[in-house]
C-alpha cells in the first residue's frame, strides 16, 4: 500500500511545523458531492439540463467561510480560482493547497444563473480535528 502527499501540501505543513510547531488546516465549510445526473435528479435541479459539470453544495456550515461567501445548499460550484471544477475531490484539493487567509474566488450556478463570490479560507475549527 502506498501513501502520497502532494509536494505543495507537504512543504506547507513542514514550514508551519518548523515556524510554529502546529499546522493550520484550510477550511471552506461545505459538504459537497460531485454533480451528476443522479444528484441532479435527487436535488431536483436544472430540469432538462444534462451538460452541467461541477460540485453540488449539500450543506453549508454556519459561520464558515462558505456561509460568509453566501454559498447555499443546491449551489453548483463550476469554477474555483482559475480552475474549472468537475469533482468534489478537485475542489477539496484546491482548498487543501491554500493557506489560512487566502481568498478563493468561486463561480456558482444558482437557479440557472451564474454568480461569483469570494471565500476567505479559515483555519479548520478545533471541534473538527480529531
């Protein structure tokens, strides 16, 4: 079995450990799933549209960066920063590569309209760290 950590994350973690002795994990504050036809049907979104690719926001945690950016359940994230987002793993990877305090621009579909917002990445709250 192998275990790999992307080099940019390993460098960030090592730098934080050397400088402060602790690691701050970046946090957006959403529960999400890759948007596909099954999710589209379950959430009853965008009837008749079959070419939408992105990440469906299922839940926005209170007082999170996502809540402050006014994301809502049912939003479909289609772009984060300069990257087109097609899977939940892509968005998670992008957030993981950011530092606390970084801004992440997001393009979302809500009720068939494109909206843009910006989330300021925060430190993962202690209650989520095991």
